[in-house]
C-alpha cells in the first residue's frame, strides 16, 4: 500500500472526523466503526486505523485484528469492477476452475487482488445461485453464464472498453 501524502492524510483525517464524534467514549464500537470507515473510504486504510486508534484510544492491533478476521472488511481498495467467480458444485463441474485460472493469467491477479490499473478485483465465491447457467461469474451486479475461459476474458475485456 502506498503511503498517503501529507495533503491526502489531512483530507483523510477530515473525512474521518465525523466518525470520531459518533464513536468517542462509546463501548463495543469496533465492528460498526470499521464498517463506517469502509463505507466512507471504500476500504480500511492503514492510515485510517492509525488515526482512529489514537483519536478513540483503541489499540490499532484490535482494529486490524477484527478487520482481518471478518471477510466483509477490505484492507485494499476494490477495483472499479468486482469479478466474482462461482466455485459452487454445478459451476465447478462445468469448469469454473479453468475460468478462474484464465482470468488470473490474463489479468495477472490472484483471488482477492486488484489489477494494477485498478479496474478489476477478482473474488472466488462459494455459490452465486445461478446453477442453471453454470459456469457463472458476476461482474458488479451483472451475471454472465455458460462461460468458457475464452468467453470469460471476452466479457471482461468488454468492461475495459466501458471504463
């Protein structure tokens, strides 16, 4: 993660000030605080945790511990498009693993990572509930089914042209 500049750090602190007012002096705030940070920033930045830790007198280790324990929290920004590749039984039987491998090779990204250009984040999920369309991936809120590895790349490249 690249460190923030002084100017952007001041901007970050200004964005987080309302959270300090909301949570100062309260107990049991860790999860809602982290959820609000992620809602505000799109992810939980290390600098945000450090700042809030000092301002709210909470151990940074506790905040990071909770943020890394729960899958709902992200410590890195997500790409413009989140690719969710289904790993459910129907999709697995129909070749979703090959689709995931092709996406990883083509975009040089692994599960949970974001492409260097910030456009795509890859996530493997247990099931998307679209078994009749297996194998399936979602890009944002759009479902793409009956995929092959090559078709998956074509679909994703069409999002690149939209960006």
